[in-house]
């Protein structure tokens, strides 16, 4: 809720175990840059294994921003 980010080329939402995205679940392309946005977590994904939600630029393998899951 009340989400805001910048846009970029081929930015996806990842659940990741680290900030390098070496072990992640790709939830797909970002659905928007502002507002209330929801994503479906695939069945079988144990959220307790993931520490970060990240906006990752697939094209340039760059982290745009992240939030730590607590």
C-alpha cells in the first residue's frame, strides 16, 4: 500500500535471500510505480526463507530498490 518507485527497463519484483539476487523468486514485471499493488506468491514458496522484496532490472542486472521483510 502507498507504494512508489521509479520505472526502468524490464524491472521485475523479486523475493530474494540476498541483495545480489543470487537466490530469488521472480514474481514478474512490476505492475505499476505508485499506489496499492499486489502480487501472487507461487504455491510452495516458503516466505520465511526470503529476506528481501526487490525491484530488479533484469536488462542490466541492477537493483533499483528493496525492502527488508521483517
